[in-house]
C-alpha cells in the first residue's frame, strides 16, 4: 500500500523505482488526490489499483484480496 504523499519519496517515486528496478510487487495507491491525471499516472507506473481516501475498509480488503489473488 502506497500513499502518494510521503516524506522523502512519494508514492509515484516508489512506483518509478519499482519499475526501473523490475520489482514486480503489486502496489495499491491510496490518496485523497482524485485528479484523473494522477490516477492515470500511477496506473501507467504499474499500480494495481487506486483507492480514494478515506478508504472504505471493506472495499480496501476486497481490492487487496483481488490484487494478491486470495479468495
């Protein structure tokens, strides 16, 4: 789970680094930033999902299970 606003490296920086280093770990981005450009950017960088904050716990759990393929 990545927040877009974090100290030192933000979520997009982490996604860029993961892509550059071929780190294939599913990343779910959480943010209060709901701009379409932001959602498209993190998707292009490989985010498995984007969840608006505050996240609904039931939705968050469902997306985590789907992302890591747990039934």
